[in-house]
């Protein structure tokens, strides 16, 4: 009987050892230690043993049973641990894999031009101002020395919403609005924004475009201040070697008025297709603020003076980036827009 028990134990230990799943292990437990298992049978057969043998055998069976139970528990823990390990490995994330690429856009070329100009003027102590795109006739024209019926109104054909309200044709109304708000105080602002004109769209005209207005008012502001400021602008936008030249012009809100040309950045002034063989490219209109404009806004034109300028943002961007059609800026063609990606600073 002892022999039989030893053999059973060996068998059971071998099957426990070989078990690869918790289910298999449980089958072994039931098979050997269960109520219908061989060990229980052995215990039942104990009655047939002699009085001396009985306790000896009883102890032996108990030892075997305890041993098997211990080995089963240990194996069960090992299998559970292995199962957890396997699951962890299955669910682990390989963080060394490259992530899904996100397409990064870039700033619109007009935004870039405006931000560059803003940076320059903010560095010179200017504030950035804003004004409404739907504007009163008063600010768009009258406060700028363009009373009703003035022939120079024809220079800027407008979209009227009513007799007195229109889509602003330039950013100059922000001049009048700022002067009114500052009530005689000195001013140094630039104002970028959308403007609208009743023009037929073609390669160089658009019914909607962008301007950047500049206005400086204070004691003893002179034409030479205007010239120095615009020279810094030309150099910043087109390169340190650029020169500017002023040509007499007319705007009702400035006197004297000038058109400002910059020496051609492509040929350096020798003459090429960009500057139409003249060596110069017109970039903006400017002048000294007209005394009537100062007076209407409550400034004493005998005490203070100022200059103003208006830059076309599209024109600067077209020249700077070699764009041949203004309409490219508005059609949202990614083939056009993505070309400004690499040079992004
Ligand atoms: N507002 C003018 C235009 O749109 C430009 C300008 C602005 C001229 C300021 C002089 C001073 O044509």
C-alpha cells in the first residue's frame, strides 16, 4: 500500500509539473485529491489495516496529501503569474513606433507680410489699431477732407449699404477715428485690415484686398520723419540695399502727398520685367496729414503736425514672393499656399 501511495504521488507530481493551464491543473487536483480520487479510496481502505499500521499509513497519506496540495498551490500561482505576464506583453505598446503624421499648415502669405510690418512698427513704438469694415461715409470720406460731391471720391468707387454707410474703401477712416478718440493726444499707430472697392477682378485688382494704414501725430512731425520711416520699411521688407524715392501725388487728406517707390529688389535698379525697366516699383501712398483733417478731429493744426501712409498688403506680398496674380491669395489653393511653407521663419 505504501508502494502504491508513492507511485500515486509520483504520477500526480509529474502531471502537475506538465500542466500548462489552470484548468488542466484543476483537473489534476480533482483526479488525485477529489472525493472519488485514489487517495480517498486509499483512506477508505484503511479499515482493513492492522491497528499498528493504521496510524502510520494515516500519517503517510496526510503527508502526501499536504505535499500535493502545496505543489498544486505553488504551480497555480506560477501559472497565474505567467498568464498576467502574457497578457501584459500582448497589450504592451511599442512606443518606438513613429506616430501618425499630422499635417501642419503655415501662415497665409498676406498674414506673414502684415505680421512682419507689424513687428517693425511695434519695435518703433507704434500701437496696432482697428476699425470697422462697414463704415460711415463720414469717416471714410468726409472726415478725410472729401465732402459729399468731391470729385476725388471717384478715385475709390464703393459698395454702399445706405446713403451714409458703405464698405470702407481704405483703412484711412481709422485715422479719423483714432484722432477723435485720442482727443488731441500724440498718436503713433498702424492699422491692418480689409478694404473694398467696386473694381472688376483681374490679375492686379480685387474688389476686396488688404491695406496697412500708418498715422503719426505730434509736435514737429516732419516730412523727413515720414521719409526715414518708409526707408526703414522698404529695407525691412525688400533688403538692406533698397532705396526709396518720393514722387508728388494727390490725396485729399494729405498735403503734400507722395507716391513712394522702392528700388527694384530683382535687378537692383538696372531695369527688368518686375520694375517694367524703370528700376523702381511703386509700393504705397503717403503724405503730411492735411490741416483740415487735423482740425475736423479736434487737433490744432498750428501746434501739431503728422504724417500718414497706406500700404497695399497684396502688392508687397506679390513683389516679395513673385506672385503674378492677386487672385491666388483668395482662392485657397493648397498648391499655392503650401509654397510658403519652407521659408516660414
Ligand atoms: N488711403 C489711400 C488709398 O487707399 C492711401 C493713403 C493713406 C494715402 C494715407 C496717404 C495717406 O489710396
